[in-house]
């Protein structure tokens, strides 16, 4: 019996990407409500995607693959920011 897991992997990566986007939105909203400053909110909104891009670049330089575990780890790190 042959098992094709490619669709499940694609679905999982889509879910992780969706979770990262939701986490960024919720973080920006939380910063705005707690600090009440549009300037601080803008700094947060810009720094989150920049830090993710930097993390992806470092992962590529270090030779890590972009699998579900690494995507979930980046999602958890994003929630800590």
C-alpha cells in the first residue's frame, strides 16, 4: 500500500503560516492596547517580520531544513516576542 503524505504536509505548512500571521496580528494589537502608543505599535509591527526573515536567513546559512518542526518553533518564538 502506497501512502502519499504530500497533501497533509502542505496542509500543515499552510496552518503554520496562518498561525504566524495571526500571532503577528495579535501581538501588534496587544502592544497597542497595553502601551497605547501608535509609534511603539509600528515598531513592533515592523520588527516581527524582520526578525522572522532574519531567522529564515540564519536557518539557511546553518543548513537547517524548513520542516514542520522548525516552523512550529518559529511560531512559538514569535508568540514569546
